């Protein structure tokens, strides 16, 4: 009996062990299957975002900021094709104020694209289109990574595949600002991607005060929780974070504000920080929250975590610093450290003020609304809740991260508001954080109207109104995105396409293959297209869109008053300002005395070779020669009519640019006058209905306005002549 009982117990134990082993295998299989499904979902989202942003990049037709070209693509073009390639290098690069890392990235893609064109032996026109598209596609990849890591950070905050995480992804994809700006080659765009990717890898769990339930790795560092995080140790993640953060700081030194804030909130035990006189508290103490006292001590991260953070910060920061120094040495050809010069010129000499001053409340009244548009109300609610951090329905880690994101979103604009020169793109790296903060209120407001709707066909009026409101907000975002990327400010981009196509049609021989290799070779036609941009400085892109080095162009400049006294700076006037203060006087002082005039009639054939040779030579007084093409905004058209009345110039092209503009000088269409009227006729036929409409407008609509003002400008010209204002 005892033997049977013993055998029965052994059999039972064996069966129990097999059952437990089977359950363990099934659990591991389910976990592995879940990890595979999770990985597949992530890959699908990333591929979608890459395709989406490439479409985004290739459909943008408008101009935003000069830095998109002159602080990235122009020096990149010089790196790729040499100093005599025709790139416009601004004063910042001549004075070593910028890190060369950012343009070096685009120089690489330029070089590889051009190398591929050489190997395949494509035409010059195809080469130009590929060189136009290459940096856009590369930046689209960076933008997609920014969207992806915004979603990943939201999953880190709210949980994998949570509604708030999906809402964050939707906010990012449907954001008009993201569609308008994320695929542009601004350093702020890459800075934003680097920042959000670094924040995703940041050890947020080190900010928790409760250490009893934490998991530790073999180095004694608290591990993050959740699916798919155990494959990478905390030290590796921290290094990724710090390398990305250091690179972002090298690109934009003001990015350091974010990381000082994050590090302080991770290491410091701050029981409460009061905003607005104590109306909101920001507890970073996790489960040990206490608002009855205010204390600061190094009790947040453990001693080992703080030591690891300091040591890895030193190693990663030194690595990026050394890389930056050598890249700058390669580009500038001497040892320099651009961030220090950047701070010296912009803070000590206050040269940034030369490019505009803004009110102290700019980021509050304009910055956040431009970044967020329809998401602004939900973001404000999210900021308020994040600063209060009293939502008991979320985990301690989620509450802590949201609190810190809200604090960063307040500290950075406050610090940047101390500077006189402000731009919305300076706070662009905060947009992913703001989208995460807006996700919770967005879900709380709209989700009930979709999730808890009754099964009957009748939808409650409140739910219906919320659905209609959501559709309206999406439509509003889409309208803003389309208008800003395809309508407002497109003329200054289209005019360069027009000039490039003019060069390819009339100047570039059919045998041309690679004009950048040797501008003096037989592959370039003997005549070069010449153009002058009488516009406010940097109104258009430059060599990155002109492409062909045989296009000889110049534009009005706006160099800042370097090394001048305060009194001299106050009265300083750059070339663009001098032109617009008195265009007729500027033309007489700086251009050849007589503009070219057709000797055989305006529609008769002329000796173009002799004309081109005459225009290409500067006169003995050193004045600029009149070019083949004059480009200006329609706001200056009446002045140009007066200055060039009776000359050989006639309108060849007109492109819509804007319905409105904050700069009066840039309002209206972009107008091109040229010395070859037969090209205008060909262009009108090529453009079809657009050319016909422009012709009718020129004959009817614009004639009335010109006649009404012609007498005033004629009187101005007579006054100038009587005062002897010719130089």
C-alpha cells in the first residue's frame, strides 16, 4: 500500500512537472510570438512613415527659411563639388560659426548621386532632377525616424499599443507643421529627430523614488519595464541617448537646455517646484510625493546610476566633440570650435538682432500656435495636467515622465525668450513632447464618441458633434498643410526651375553630360546664362536649385555689421536695404550707366553672341553688367518700369508667390524680365492656359495699376536727375 502510494505520488509529481514545463514552453512561445508580432508591427509602421515622408518631401513646392539652403545645402554643394562650383557661402561659414557636420551629411549624398550619374551617364537635365531630389529623400528618412521615435516614446510613456500612443502617432502624421517643416533641410529638423530618439533611450525609470520593486541589471542599474526591452542593456541605451544628444547639441547649442533639464530632474530629488505662484506643483518623486516640504538632494538616481551617467556623458560627449573638431578642420582648413564662436557672435555681439527682434511672449503667442495648430487646446490641457501630475489612473512612471516632459516644454521657451531674436523653429524639438502631452486629453475627449456609442443606428447628438469636430480639425490641418507647401511662397522656387530649364534649353549643348566636372570643357555651351535677383537677400535658394555652374547669377546681399561699434551698427544699411530705400539711385550707382536696348526692334532677331559678350564685361568703373534675366517681386515692378523704360527688357515669366507676406517687399508675384522676347513666346505656349492668363493679366489688370502710378515714379526719376544723383 505504501509502495503504491509512493508510486502514485511520484507519477503525480512527474505529471505536474510535465504540465508545468509544457505551460512554460507555451508561455515562452506566446511571448516569442508576441515579440515577433510586435517587431513586425514596428517595421510596418516605420516603412509606412518612410514612404509617407518621401511623398511629403517630393511634393513640397514652397519656401520657408533661407537657412534651409544657405546653412546646409550650399556648403554641402561646395564640399561635394569644390570651391568653384558656384555655391553661395554666407558670412557664418566664412567666420566658422557653424559645425560642418550637418552639411557634410548632404555633401555625401550629393557626391554619391553625382557618382551614380557619372556611371550611368545620364543627361544633364536628369542629373539636375536627381540632385534636387537626393537631399529631400535623405531628409525624409530623418523625418520618418523622428515620427517613429515619437511613437516609440509615447509607447514608453503610455504602454505598447495604447490608445494614447496611437493618438500621438496620428497627431504627428496629421500635423501641418510636420508636413510643412519636417522634410526640409534645416538643422532644426535633424535636431528634432536626434532629440526625440535620444529621449526614447533615456533611462526614465531612474527618476522614480521607489526602488524596492525595480529590476536591476548586472551593473546595478535599474532596468526599464515592458515587452522588447530586455534585448538591450541599460548602458548601451544610455550611450545611444548621450551620443544622439551630444550630436544634437553640436548642431544646435541651445539643445543643451533640454538635456540640462532632463539630467537635473533625473538626479535631483525636488519635492515640489511651483509654477505661477504655486498654482501647479511638479512632483518628481514618484511614489514618495510630498508637497508639504521643498527639498533638493541627490536622492533620485542611485549612486551607481549617477556615476554611470557622468562617466558615459564624458565619454560620449568627448567622442562627438572629437568628431566635430576633425570635420570642422577638414572643412575650414584650420582648427576651430564653432559653438563658441556661435555664442560669441549671437550673444556678445548681438548680431542675431540684426535679423529681427520679437516680443517676449513670441513663443507663447505665436510659437506654440504655429507648431500645434488644431492640437493646441489639447496640448494646453496636457501641459496643465503634466505640471499638476495628480492623475491617479496612470502609473507612477507615466506620471513622472509626463511631468518632466511638461516641465521641459516650459523651461526651454522661457529660456529662449530671454533672447531678442526668436523663431518658431527654435522650439521645434519640443513638438514631439507636446504631441505626447496632447495625446491623453485628445483620447479622453474624442474616444467616448467612438468606443461607447450605442449599437443602434441613432447616434447621440454629443457624440455626433464630436465626430464632426474631429473631421473638421483633420480637414483644417490638411488645408493648412496643402496651402503652406504648395501655394504660399512657391514663386521663389518655381523661378529657379524656370531659369534652370532656360539654361538647359538655350545654353546647354545637347552633348552636355556632367557640367560640374569641368565648367570650361566643351560640354558647356559657349554662352552662360546670366541672372540678377533684385530681391531682399536670400529670397530664393541658390546653387542647390540652379544646379548648373554655367548659370552666372548674383543677388542683393545682407551681410551683418561685423566688428563695428554700437553707433555704426545702428546706422548700418546692407545692400538689400540700400536698394529698397531708393531703387533708382541704387541702380544708377551700381549698374552699368545704360541698360541694353534692342537696336533692331523688340521682336526682331539680334546678334545674341555680341550682346552676351557685351553684357558679360563689367565697365571700367567696376559696376555690375546688365544680365540676361532680371528677377524681382511685383512690389518693385513699377520702379523697374521707370528705371528700365525703353530698354530691351520685357517680361518673360511671371509666377504666383503669395497672397500676403509679412515683408512688404516680398508681396505679390515673382517677375522675370529678359532680353530675349522670343523665349517669352515659347514659354507662354509651353505653359498653355497659365501663359494665356498671365498675358491677359498683363494687358488688362496690371495696366491700370501701372498707369495710376507711372506719373509718381516719373516725377521721382526727374527729381533724382535734377539733384544730380547719378554717380
